């Protein structure tokens, strides 16, 4: 399967030596830096990046643009698309980096059903920092009103999940270095 999106936020692979890199989901609430950090990680590792926002159906985007939080019936099909994409790429020997909120454990479990070796890079930080970032940017379908809903929905990573937690108050370059430092812990992927 080829990249699901030809948007500017989809970065192709430029490095064929990716056999030890696991597929990665850069997760967190809106405005935590998923796209920026995800693109930087992908570029550093030489693997493709896809922004999960680009995979939302138009109905989800319209709902969010109207300030209406998504519910599970909106999210499940979208998460399946992300999981299927990652699994198809991995079957071709190509790990990927995907930016996806992955707010609930059940959402991460669904992605793991598609890609058992996935590692979640959870961008965490104070709500006021995230709110300030959100106010400083424009997003086509994510108004600031939805941050409260996302923070309420977020379920922290549990100890049995393959994950790297990073603080968003660090610079993107520092976050990428921390992810690179921690990736060897996940070098033996699950089948």
C-alpha cells in the first residue's frame, strides 16, 4: 500500500535501512506537537510520516470544525484506516511514523491489533502550555473548545504498553534525540 495521502504532511522514505526501527505513533492531545515531532522523527530515521488528521473522513472534520467532539463511532473507522495503513507498509518492510491522538487505551489496543510491534511516543505536558500553543496556531478543524474534551478523554499510557513518554516543554530536536535514545529498547519487535 502506498502512502494514503499526498498532502504536504506526508513524507516519503529516504533511507532503506529501517529493519530495526519499529512503527511509531506519535500521540497526545491536540496542539501537543504530534505533527511537528512526527515529521522530525520520520526525517531523522529516514522513514515515512503520515498525519492521521489527513485520514479523517470529511464527516469527522466537519464535526470537529463545528466544535463537536468525536465519539467512538466516529473514531473507530478512522483508527482502522490508520492501523491498516501501518500494517500494509510494515508488511512491505517499511515502518512508518503516524501522528494520531490515540487518546484511549482501547484505541491504542486497536492499533496494536493491526501492528503489534507499534511503539507509542506520547507527548505529555501541562494543559496551560498546550492551550497556549493552541491559541497561537490555526487548525482547519480543531477549535480550542475541543482541548478540554481531549484532556478529559486522554487515558495515560500503562506499564504494559510499548511507549516512550516525552515532555512537550522540550524542543522538538530534544524530543527527537530522546526518542532516538530510547528506540533500542524496542529493537526486538513483536510478531
